[in-house]
C-alpha cells in the first residue's frame, strides 16, 4: 500500500517534540515501499496546530514522531492518520523501520 509519511525533524533526527519542530520531512512511497518523493519543509514557527493542518492538507496518512501531546494524537487518529510516537532515532532509520514493518505485513 502506498503511504505518505510526515516526520517532524531536528537536524538528522526525529524532533524531540511534535509541537516544536522547525522542519518536517514528507515522504511518498509506492505499493512496494519504494520512496517516490521526499521533500523537506521549513515551518515558520513550531506549532502543533500548524502541523496538524499541514498533515491534513497534504493528505498524510502516517506520522512518525517522538513526543506528542495526547490532544493532537487523538485528533490525528480521529482524522484517520496513523501516529507512531516515541520514536527517538535518525529519521532515515525511522523510515526504514516503518517500511520494513509494512513489508512484513504483506
């Protein structure tokens, strides 16, 4: 299944807090898990509300993050966005782990 992932980043790592991320990485994959498109967006300011709006506007189906307040976690889940939280590693390792797990479930 194709995915559109969003990862709040800080440098090369998953940002420690969802609401303070200065940049986000958006990755689109095909049905086999191959990365089709990858882009980084700089956020004008750290804001959970702005991130949630971006996630919905971009039709993101999966968020990989570290710390996220329950209010925003619940909101995204309610909007049918899968949220994988408590991820503390290099963003590339987080993407590789996610895609490997997706391939295992096929």
